[in-house]
């Protein structure tokens, strides 16, 4: 794990959880940026407020690492936008793995991915850049998870599941083996997915059926 100091982007609930991970890893947190810091979790924890996102421009890009503190309830668009804008400015993001997560040795974990407490990522899987595998989620063998995805707490992906970029898999959802989850789609909390999900689709229920579409992100 890098010794470079960390700046967290965002001060909400997900940022608070990430701060806990950073402290568990004994990393140096300089502070956080936020467009609206007044009611943020990190302000209440007395973490230094560094300014809005433009305040990053005062730092030498090779001397800090960023942590994307934006979560996603349904849409991953805001989180993806922060990552893309920052990397276009040549900032790098820290890849965070909670000490209690279990990651098979042959997995690929790309830049800025966040593997949270109790998560399991099994052999042969790929976790794309800026993706969250949240608390207690399970990703079984040979899954291919794209960029800017959110695998929510307690979700279960069986073997050889493909989740395309920007998709959101809700809390406690179950996806059986070999399924493809299309880009920018949403799998509702508690859904059981037994067939492929189209791009931009919203699916819910047991078994999951399409109930709508996601507006363009």
C-alpha cells in the first residue's frame, strides 16, 4: 500500500466508511473535498476540509492519491464523472482493500477499486477501475466486473457473471452463474437474476423482470 497522502473526494456516508478503511490501513489522510461540506459526515469527524473539487489543482499530482468517496444509491454516473475528470487531469486513485476482505491471488483489481469489509472475490475474477464491491458482497470465480460498477452490500454473483460498466447491483441481489448485466443497468435490492439484463434496464423481483429503463447517464 502506498505511503502517499490521501485526499478523499466527497464527505458523505460512503466517504465515512472509506475513512475508516484508510485509518485501519494506517494511511495519511490530508482531508476531503466537497461541493457542499456543511452537513458532511467528515466535517463532523473533524477531518480537514480542503475546499471544493477545484482545490485539487493546488496539489502536485505525483505527491498525493485520491479516494473516490462518492457512493451510488442507484446511478453510478456521479461517481464515474469524478473519476474521469480527475484522471484526465492525471491524478491517480488509490485502490483500497479492507483487511477483512478475501481476494484470490489471481484476481485483477484495477485502479481506484474499493473492496469493502467482508467482501469475497474468488479466483479468476476482474474488478474494474473505480468499482465498489461493498460490505459482505460475494463475487465468485471468473466474474468480469467492469468500470464504475457498484456491487452493493450482501449481493451475490455466481461464477462467470459479467457486469458491464456503470451497472448497479442492489443490496442482497443474487445473480446466477453465466449471466450478463448490461451497462448502466440497475438490479433492484433483493432481486434474483436468472436471465441476462439489457443495457439501461431496471430489473426487480424474484425472479427479476424488467420494470423500466435508466435515463441516459
